[in-house]
C-alpha cells in the first residue's frame, strides 16, 4: 500500500508500507488551509515514500510544524533528511525527548510542548493539544489530540506487533496490540493512568505510529490496555511459585490453543500450521486449534515439547514474540516452568529439587514473599485463637505504617518503596530482640501488624515510640521514613472492643492508625471514642459547591449510604489534607468562585497526596472547551447539571469501592 490516504476532513495517512518491516511507518499530515502539520515522519528507510506522499498534497515549505511523540528512530530518524530537503519547521516534542533527538543530526528548532501550555495553534487559531504519556514507553512520550477531527495521535500506544495488511483495525487487532504492549510497556501501573486520561475524550479514531488505525469500538481498545498486564518479562522469577494446580484442572489444550491464537495474529496462519506438520500436535482442519495430542506425559512436559517444535522449526524469534504472554500464563495457571525455557534462558536460575519445592509451596501459604513475615491469613488465624484462648492475659496489637511510602514509590520507584517497607521490618525485628513475645505479620495493605503477648500498655507504647524514633534516624531507605502506629490493648476479658470479634478489632486498629497518620510527621494513637472511630472508618466526601440547594439536596442520600459529607462553598477553603478531614473523594463545581474546580484540580495534582484523590467535576456548562480542560487536567468524571441523582451516587459508590 502506497500513496496518501484521506482518513478524515483535512487529515491524511502518508506513511510507508512498501517495505516488509514488522513495525510499519504510519506518518500523518493535518492540513488547515494552506498550512500543514507533519506527525511522526518516520525512519530514513521510509523517507523517500513519505516525502513523495507529503508533496502530493502540500509543498514542504508550507509545513509549519513537525510533531514527534518520542525519540524512537522509526518515528523521527528521517527529520534530518527532510531538513536537507528544505523542511525547516520546528519540531514539537517533550523536553526529555529533545535531549536525545539531536543525536539524529536534527537541526530544526525545538518546540517544547511542556513549556508551551501543552498546545500549539495554526494560523487560523485552530489548536492541537498535547497529552503526556510518561514512560509509554519512553520518559518523554506524548500524545496529540486534534479536536477538529476528534483524532488521537497516540505514538507507540495502540501499536501492534506483526505486519498489518489493511489501514484500519478490526476485532482481531486486539491480539496484535496486546503482544506489542506486553513487550514494550514497562508495567500496568504506568500504562493504566495514561489510558484513564483519554478514556472520556471525544474520539472518532486513534491513529498510532505503527499498526492500524482504530475507528470502531474505540473504548474497548482503551479498556484493553488499561487492564493489560505488561512488563511481565523482568526476569523469570516463577521458580519461587508452587508446582502448580493439579494436572487436568486447566486443560493443556486450553494453554496451547491460547499460544496458537496469539501466534496466528502475529504470523501467517499457513506458517503456524506448517510448524506442527509431522509433530505430535494435530491441528483442526478449519482452525488453528489443537485437535489431538499424540504424546504421553504431564501437562508441563507437553507444553515443553510444543515449545521445542516451535523453536526448532522457526527459530528463537517465534518464542521471543510470545515470551511475555507465555510467562503470564505460567503465572496465571501456577505452572512449573517448561524445562526448555530454563535451558534457553540467560538468567541462570537456581535449580530447585522436589523437597525444596515442597517447602516453597508451604511457605507461600504462610509468609509474605517481600518481607518474610507471616501473611495476613496467618494473622487472622492467630488473632482468632488469641481471642478464644487468652481472654484474661494482657496483650496488645499494633498496626505500623510507613506514611511516606507512596512518595518514595513515586520519587524513586517501587523497589525503593519495597526497601522502605523492609527497613521498617528490620527496625521492628531489632526492637523485638528486647520483646520476645512480639510476633509480626505483613498485611495485604502495606501495613505491618504486631501481636504483643504478655505486654502491658506502657511496654507497647514505649516500644512503638522507640520504633518511630529509630525510623527517623535510619538511613536504610532512599530517604528517611515516617512511621505511624495504631495500638489496641487488652488487659482483661471483653476490653477495648474484643467482645465483637476479630473484624471489629481490625477495624478499631485501622481507625487508630488512620488517626495517627493525620499528624504531620506521623504519630501514635492508642485510643479513640466510638464516634471518632466511626468517623475515621467511614468514607469522607468533600463537596465544593457554592449553591446551597445542591448541598441540601445531596446530604440525605450520602448519609443513607454511610458517607461522611463535608461541604465548602469555595475551593480556597481547601488548604491541605493532613488533618482528620482528608477526603476519600472530591466533588467540585467547575465554576466555584475564586478557585474553580479546574484550579482546585491543578493544585491537587501538585501534591502527592492530592493527585490520588478521586475527583468528580460538575457544572451547568459542559461544552468543548470545558471537556478539553477537564481532559488536560486528567479529570475522568465530568457530570453536567442537572445530573441524575442515581448517576452521581452510582459513580461515587464505584469510585469509593475501588479505593477500599
């Protein structure tokens, strides 16, 4: 396929698919009158064809901007050739990308989008809007939104692995798209927020730099990537897992059919079928599915032989392209690693004998793999036994948390956060040398529980204070950690909530920990009135609404659901979130006086704590400008007044349930 193709009014695909490259060149041209914007012109290999396509529509001198999504050579390696051909337009990119593209010999002026309000204007006043896509899959990756044609130019996002014959994606494109992102996107934690930022954009098409243009059922593709497990090939650590579920619980044919399905979306069906001719695996005549297997053995042995045939017939590349997907299935079905993968791996995994495997299987039931502490399942059983058998014995329970764990994760990465949590565990174990009746547990949340038997109030509080002090003085983590503690005592039967069982005790501990965490620099809380405990356990909603009638209208409905509603008339009243009123969700009027809902959102984004609070914007005005401003601020939920009470409450319930 060659030649320019019109895909919308004034919007053209001008790429190159005459080569056999796995990653196609999808370059685009936006024309506004006599002015053009060139998006991702491609690599030097594509230069001749892309230039020919551009000049069939507009002279190079009328191109006023070149947009580069990231520094990949297949996106922008040809810019220096275009410059020599007379295209001297500035290049729009993120500053992080700008530090690297100069190595392609690009002499054009650079237009840093992050320093220019994330937008650019044609001479007519028409604007393009740039959206950040950090680490997808480069630090300075961006997307471009053209509201005139309702097109999102997504760069590497929504691309695919495997050659595409047509220009537009169909439902089969999901598999090709997943395969690419499993390889090239670092993690779901990085990918999901970017998908959230575009989920509610008004879109008629998504135009990726390679792969196919998506114009049907767009939201399904966004949701596909939002929930995709990617970055899975970070070294094979599955040898730490148990042997797997019993043979036959997940049919081996299901696993093999899944691999064949993935291969069929990357390679030609005839090639896939030819791979298994003369093998123990017979494929159905009309589909790439297993009909029969002429091979005895356990499930992992059968998969091992299947992979061997795959590599022997077609080479290691066929294994490479499905490797992340294969490891995800190994993880999902708790499978042992096929021996062939161990042989070809460069990682040098330790060999584990059957006896050690049994121990690891047992350990995975009892222990948290990160900290080595007992897990929450053991904590629940221990607590239940404690309440039944030690009602007259003095004991205490404490919940410990690293208050700045989230900040450490964001500043230094997840490994640094793990190190901070392990630093707390080290300090706790060191303190336990003086307290032999202390037992520690890592909870499912990033908290550490301590059951301290034969321990008085004074001993428990003294130990907790020592742990907090040692934490502030330690340098085991990327930065000093701040620790808070919630404590519950039992010095006699049915004291301090124990009469209501383990769940009540855990709720009381959470309430006290939440209260301790409200103090700047952390703290200790060992007592709360019942009403205060209830307040800290109830979800808190902040309503920024100047219209008192809306406040009165909503109050009873939130009360019915057990939410604690606080209302303010102006965003200036929201100062910080380290006190007892830290909201779990904010509902803000876009046109509230002095500090609008948009301004409030920007202030929240500037703080680690604030940017993670779910945010709902409401307004009587919901035009194109307001929708754009909401999208650029990362606001996913925007309701137009008068809104349906059911719609708002359902949205609130879903958001707060996901935060639980």
